[in-house]
């Protein structure tokens, strides 16, 4: 026992002493009743924030282009789709700094799966820019909220000629329009 302390000053057996030590040690008091919820909250954030979100679905041919969000057990997802279709994915396409997630190609049955490693994907609200192309079909470009992990996308492409130009690069367009007013071309 330290000199100058009595048994009265020692922590009591069974008393809540989490985070409570000698005040000279500089430990901030933390009630034991909050420790379990805090630990559970940290575990939940760690589990959901570190697990990559997967975007998955099926690309099919149909009379009108469309993107539908369906339950994975939906009967429309059981059919064979368009193999070899390309999907270009962009997070927050209308922002000044869109994040290009890359391209994914459908398998021989028309199915695709792309992991989205952006922090909070599937938990936070993100906008998704989707450009889907397949030979012999009109391309489809659509923006939508990023679907949750419990939904599959059904992408319908209409037969015809590809006429879609894809998403616009707002910064590039602004620089191109400003060139006549500047002292020479803008370096990119």
C-alpha cells in the first residue's frame, strides 16, 4: 500500500472501476454502464465499414431499356442474359470529383458482380452512374442511388445501334469552354 493512503481510498471489490484509477494518473472517468454499448457500436462500425459492398445483377435484352432493383430470389433473375456486356460504374457521377469504380463484364449467363470498396458503400447514400453496353444493343446510361447489398439489378438493353456518349466530365467541359478567354490552352 502506498504511503499516505488508507484502505478507504482503495477501489472497492465489485464496484465499477472501469477507467477509474488514481486521479494523478490522468485517466478520464468512464462509467462501466456505457462500456458494453460502446464496444458493440465499435464492433458494428468495424464490421460494416470494412466489408466490401458487392453490386450484382443480370443484363438482359428487352423491348425498352430499364434498370430495376429486385430481390435476389425474383423469377426474372433466373433467365439467361447477355454475355459479354460491359458495365462502367462511377460513384457520385455528378460531383466535381466522381470516383470511377472501373468496368465489369458479364459472364456467359449475363450475370455480373463488382465489389465496391468505397468506405460506407451500402450503408451510406451514394449516387451510382451506370453505363451498360453490349454489341447489337443501344447503350444505357442511368444514375440512381447505390442499391443495398440485398438487391440485385436487372438491366434491360433494347436492340439497336449504340448512341450513348456516357457521363459528362464537368471540369473538362468548363476548361474547354474557358480556353478562348485564357492566355493559351489549359494544360490537362
